């Protein structure tokens, strides 16, 4: 039987008040346990006698047919004690205490097939865990198919060393405690028919708090509290047409977007720079910032695939949208503040800004696969993405008794194109060779930075040529080898760290040593260079891994899985340091990662022992250990007792104050039907 275990989550919100859900979880378990655990009724003496002929309006299904099947798993998790940095634990692990709905997965069928044929539903990690999911799929053959998805993600990030470990109240600037929810509904009518319309609605929303920064030129940054809230609604509908050699999907949709953010502070905030500026202490006393962003968009999409001949496949996709965005911003601040460029001190500031943008966006791709001979395939693809932005804004500012206003209007153009050709040749039944070429080109015009030497706008171009090669070798079912390589040379790129002159390779092999024993190896390398005198980027990343799997007798009694990964990374790049003097930024990382699990099955129960570790050396040495043990044993028919122990130990040599270690215990019941 399948066993669902609690998952390791690395983001989200910690449950701090679990008892609010305890009553509901226990009550639900008491109601469902008899349902899942009951035995089918035994036939009595009368049932052994010949039954009367069934009436025509009765269901032909046997009376003992199960209309509900599935499982239900609940438990309780303890965090007996946390040693170390609590914010780091929440940023990395973030599993909390309390009652949990670890998972449920069930299917409902209607033998009479009236409103539906089958409903599948499942849900995981409810009860305060940082990542909750739910899914429902209902269908009736040839009539409809309805799907619902829900995801709730809690994102907490307050790593102390990220920006300023000494921020006010010990809460690090650029930290977030957010929750994002995403829901999706889709109804397909007449699925499988030649003409199938569909309708869908998607909603995404987020809210939470954090610590943002208010920047005073190049003089200082002031951590302030922030509130975040946004939501997006997407409505769409379309028609699918399925013919013998032709498929087309036409879709029309629209979106609505709204965001409202606030930053506030009241008190005495000296910022990150406590040194006097021109003999005066800089301080922020009151700040109020309000962002209001609204937008909407209508879009049209078309997808076409065709097979006019047995040796030719064609496809194409086109998407056009025209978003509109409006922005309103207001800011008010008091304190002892300064304009660094003019050494002008002021004690009050007000700023108002508003703007709008119209952003037509066109995306298209097309391609074909041609098979001129039995052993040769040629695949051609082309895509383009064109984004234009017509923006205008008005800004008004008052510093002390001085008022200024400014209007700004500028265009943005970003065009990206890619063309790729690949040829696949089956030299033998077990050997396939691949060769190809990719060309990437584009151009962009955007608003320039404050250090721009070309005026208000900056322009750039992209031009890259890439050679492709590959090999696939198969020997019976015991050995499989895959080799892939691409090498590129770029004439122009957009960013200093973009892929420029690079080589990327990957080798994978899988070999069956014996019937129950498999070994798999993987090697990857990326080497990227930019020799420009003001950049001098030298980047290299390597990953080597090996995995072993032993499953005698198909794992009925014992199975072992082990994986080891060795990775290295180095990066050197030039930048402008203090007083705009050239300097070199270097980063090094050499890491070992291992994971292993041993599963033992006996007498209907299961015991697992294993875990993971990560050990790195270099610019930021880190050690992270995660051993675990878990078990599942039958206690009654269709009822299993489950238990799990996990340990988390995290330590960084140069940032010892970020370390933490803790044990987590979980126990519960799993009921199946």
C-alpha cells in the first residue's frame, strides 16, 4: 500500500497557534474512521437464498461495490526545542507544531453514471504547514471534465546576513513574511469530440508584511516596516478543434491586476550609516509611502498542429496581448535629511507621482519535423518575442520650502528572436547522433541608469551563435548513455553576467549491474567567459553525481537508494569599487551532497532510515544535516500507525549566528479503504 509522508518544506509560515485546529481535526478523524475502517456486511442465511429478479430500474452494480476508495492521513508534529537562530530556521525549514492533515487521496465513483462517472480528489500538508495543496477532478465521459487546483504558499525570508544583521528590533531589512494563494478552475465540454469548448478562471493573490528600505540618495538607507497586498484575476475561454490530421486551439482571455503596498515608520531612525554627514547627524522621524498599481489586459492565442503527411509534422503558436498599467505613488517624510549633491539639508519632504503605460506584446513560434528517410529526422523551430512600452509619468516633489515638478515620457523596445535546427540520425538501432545550430539575436532600448553616458535612454543588441551536438547509445535494456554539448560565441550581450563565449556539456549513463541493482552517473560543466577589459568574467560550474539503487525481488522486503553529488563553482568579474577604482569580485564554492534511504518491509509494516547532508567550503562554508527515521505499522484493518523523526542541523563558519539545530517528531494514523 502506498504511504504518504510529510514533506520537507523550505519556505512558508510557521503555525504558532495549533490548538485552534485540533478540535476540527480530531472530530473529522472520528467521523471518517468508521467509514474507512468498516468491514463489508457478512451475508446471513436469508442472503444465501436465491434472490428475486432485479427490477429494471435498479442498479446492475453489486450491492458490495465500493463507491468510495482512498486514504486519509492525520498526525501531530512536535518541535521540542530549537537551539540557534529562529529566523534562519523559518527561512530554511519552517515546519511548525500542531495537528496536521498530512494528506488525503480518494476517489468517488457513481455506478449509475448520473451526474458524474468519477471524482478524484487529494490534498496535502494542511494544518499550518507552509505549502498546502488541494485538487479536484470530476468527469463524465463525453460530456464534461472539471478541474480545480489550489495552492497556498507561505514565504518567509529573514536571513540575518542578507543585508543588515543589526536592523531595528532584530528584524532584517529586505525580509518578507508573505502568503500567496493560487486557485484555478477549468471546465471542458464534450472532451474528446471534434469540437470542444472550454472555460477557465485563475486567481492569484498575495499579502503579508516585511522590512523595506527608504533610500536617501547615496547617503543612507533606512529600514522601515512594509505591508504588501496584490491580486490578479484571469478569465479565459476557447475552442479546441480535433480533426484527423489537424488540430487548432483558439483562446480569448483577459486579466485584472491590483496592488497596494505601504511603507511606514514613526520614531528615530538613524539608518545604516551612523556617521555624521557634513557635520550633521542624519535621521528619519516619520515616513509614509503608498503605492497603488492597477492594470488590465486582453489577449488572444492560437495554437495549430498538423500532420499532412506521415513524414511531416507542423506546429505554430501565436499570442498577442496589450496590457495597460496605471501607477499612483505618494510619499511624506520628516527628519534631518539632506540632498548629497548640493549639501542641502531639509526637515520635510513630500512627493507625488503618477503614470501610465501601454504595453503591446507579441509572441510567436513555429516549426516542423521532417523525416525524409527512416533513420533521419530534421527538427526546425523559430520563435520571436516583441515587447513595446509607451510610458509617461508626472512627478512633483517638495523639499522644505522648495518645490519641483518633472514629466517624463520614454519608449521601451525589447525584441528577441531564436532559430534552431537539429538533425537526428539513427546510425544503428542502439546509436543516435544529433547535430544542430542555434542563432539568437535581438535588440532593446530602455530607460538609462543614473550613470548612463548616453542620455535618457540606453540601447543594446544581442547576437549569439551556438553549435549543438549529442549522442544517445542503448545496449539492450542494461546500458543507456546520453551525451550533450553546446558551444557558443556572442558578438553582443545585454548584461555583464550573461552567457557570452561559453561551453556547456552533460554526460549521463545508466547501467544495470544485476537484475536488482542499478547505477546511474551524471556529469555537467558550464564554462562562460567575457574577455572585455572592463568585465573580464571567468565563470565555471561543475557537477558530478552518482546514484545507486538496489531492489531485490522488486523491493518487496528491502530497498536501498543512495546518491552522492560533488559540485564546484568559481566566479571572477571586474567591477567599480571605492572611488570608482577597478576591482575584482571573486566567489568560490566546493560542495558535497549526499542522500540515502533504506526501506524495510515486514508483516505489513514499513521502516525507513536515511537522510541528507550538505557540506561546502569556499566563500561561504556551510554544513547542513538532515537525518530521518519513519515507520508505518498496521494496528487494525485498514488503519496504520505512522511516526517520523527528523533532525535539522545548520551551520555557517563565517556567520555562526545564523546556525540552528532542532528535532522534529510526528505521529499519526493513516486510514485506507
